[in-house]
C-alpha cells in the first residue's frame, strides 16, 4: 500500500543528517553543559552553535536571546505566564486572538484565575486578525499582546508586522507564536517587532523534545521552571543536548532550503486543491486561498454531507495520513475552536480534514490523494442520510445552496431536539 | 509500518470498512432518524416488519467510524427479533458485540439504540395493533 504523509503540521521526520549530528551527543559527548570539566565545556560549545543557528533563522539581534525549552507548549507557557508575572505591578490585561493555539488560550485562562484579565480579538471568516482590532482592545493595563504568525489550523498568515508596530508604539510586550510558520516562511523578529517568539524544530525536520523561545531585552520574563541557572536563569533544568544540536542543524538547513521548500509545497498545494475542487462536489477550503495570505503547506477542507473522522479513517486505510478538526475527533466532542471562530457552519466543521504537505511529498502522491479522496467522499456519501436527503431536496447545501430544503443544522437540531453547539 | 495500528479494534474497523445492512428499505414499515446533540452525528434506521418480527433492518449514518460501526452492528443484532424484544434493545449490546468502544464513543452506540427505538415508534404509530399483538410478544 502507498504511504503518503500529509500531516506535517503535527510533526515531521528527522532529517538523516540531523540524526547523524545528534548521535555523538548520546554516548561520546554525553556531558552536562553545567559541568566545568572538558565534557561539560564541549557540550556548552555545541549549545552555543545551536543558539547561533536559531538566531540566524529568525534574525534575532543576539544568540543570547534564544532560550531552549522542552517543546512549543512549554515555550508558550513561559512566554505568556513569564511576561504576565514579570509585569503584574504594571498591569494585568492580556490581548490575544480567539484563534490562538490551545497552549496560549489555556495559559491565559490559567492567569485569569490568578486575577489577570484578557480580551480575545475576533477574526474574520478567513481567520484574519485586524491590527486595528488589536489596538482597540488595548487598555492602560495591557501588558502583553499574543498573536500567531500563521494559524495552526487554517493556515492564515497574520499581519504581525502591523500589530508589532502598535505594540512598540504603546510599549507593550509582543509575543508571536511561530509554531506553524518557522522553517516554512521567512521570519525576521526585528521587522516583526516581536519581543518574544516561539517555535518547535520538530515541525521542520528536527527532533522532538526541544522547543525554542526567543525573547529580547525589551520584554521582562520570570522563570516558570525553578532550580538551577540554566538558560540565564530563565529556564532551570538540564538541557536536552542531542535534541538541541539536531534541532540547530535542522534550523540551518531549513534556512538554506527555505525558498525551495516554499516553492515545492506551494506547487503541490495548488495541484492538490485544484484536483480536489475539480473532482469533488460540495467541498470548501477554509482559510484564505493559496497565495500570499496562506502558508504553502496546508489545506483545511470541509466536505459536505460527510463527517471528518470517517474521512480520516478511510484515508488512513489507504495509506494517507491526515488530521481533522471534527467534533468526533476531539475528546471534548467539540469542533475546532478555530473553525468555530471563523463562523463555519457546524455541518461543514463536522466534515473537516486537514492535509499538510512537506518537502518530500511528490506530485504523484498528490494525484493519488485526489483520486483516492474522490472515492472516499463517494463512499461516505453513499452511507450518509444527509446526502440522500440533499438529493431529495429535504436539506440544502451550505457550500452551493440550491434554494430547496432546510439547512443541515436546522434539520440536525430538529431531529436531535437541540441545536448543535 | 504495520497496518495493525488502527484507531479502533478489529471488529469496529471491520464494521466500518465493510458495513452490514447499509442503505434504505423501500416502503419501510418503520423509519427512525435521530441526531446526537453532543457531537452532531445523524443516524437513520429503517425496518421491514412482518408478523411482529423484524425481517430486515438497514441504516444510513452521517458520523464517525464508531457511529457507522455501531449502526452496522445494531442492524445485525436486531434482525430476526420480535418488535417486543427489539423494544428492550440496549446500546450495551452494541458495545459488547463490537468488543468495546472508547469511553468518548459510547454515545455512538446510544445513538444506534435511539435510531432503532425511533423506527419502532414510527412502526407502532402506523400499526397501533402491534403493541397488543400477542404473537409478537410471545414469539
């Protein structure tokens, strides 16, 4: 059976050269970077190299502004809580968008229980944050603005530079979550005006177990992990040396290959979306069309009259790995908060899957995915009472309304006795 | 990679990949369509009933793998039962026959039970005499 990995938003395989670079740091150069003997000094040098590689990837002013954590979630927790606690005498208000990653939303919700407050800026139907809405949300108590560079779910590229200008003008710390963009889009923290920025190397062919937080001197943070004075006292704990070394190299390679990777994935993204929309009826792309407002790697799709987990399972049975934001996939039985925030009809959110491309996908694979997905949609529609009811004019399509029948959501609410979400 | 890594157990996967009794019954004696308020899934079961006995049962489902498998299994289990027996049907039978469902997916089996009961109710409305049908109860 074919094996097509289309879930690069979740993670990526480690590059062979990255794996090779990590190997000596398990048994040969096994030292602890805090040790003062040659074993410690050797790995300390290795950490310094990685810090430079990460600083270069995002054009940081200094490698000293790069902090290593265990993953993206730890980075965003440190950024949000670290800034909040460091500035609590100055103010207690945080501005974020309603489509931030759960690690940021949950960190802010945690802080709200400690007396902080927040304002969630709304997004438009394609997930865009308006800089003026961020400005309008600010109060004299605002100490932090959190915005993502690219949405982790629907791929929208945000106007971070304009938001950074507002933050600088007001003297408020600006944190950019670049988890979904690092390694796939050029990042320049200086032109963005970011005081903090986080990303995860395992999203661009580095290993898991290491996260990066950039923080410049203009933003004060306090440590969330207490103990030794690793990472300038900002993050206690022994560094994961092999992972950091590998991740640094992955960052360097990502920077070198950035334009090639963007061009390659953009070509495949167009081929995939064009193939699907030509061959599958009643399919919708969530987020902006491929182009300057959308990251080149992802397609977030809603296929009408069928449910997302079933699509995911049938893709998997055909060797195609995808993700879904359907309520059936989530443990809370709720649709993705991003799909809810863009006001997507519940039936369409239910029929959601996410395909995310990588540097090793090929045009041939994309053609196989299109061909297979056509069969999957047909098969699930054949089993769906909604498809049948649409054919008979009982319910209508949201994507291409015919003017016959009631809406899917009204129908679902009628038979379940309750409106869904 | 091994193909043994699947989201559900083999029985559930089999009923999802090879659903039994999928479709509609033309001129069915009872049809039930229900929606799950929790997740938004929709299930429809249609029945052919003769002499108080379920001769045929078909389903159509808009929902996840376990919802499709639950409706497939439910239709398999109730075929051949009397209306009175079917009225006692419980979602636990579906869960057991499927070899278990993840806790968050138990509601899919409840939906199958509800769709079946809705179909039986529809039948009872059309055939009020069926509830007092001695043969159906004792068969």
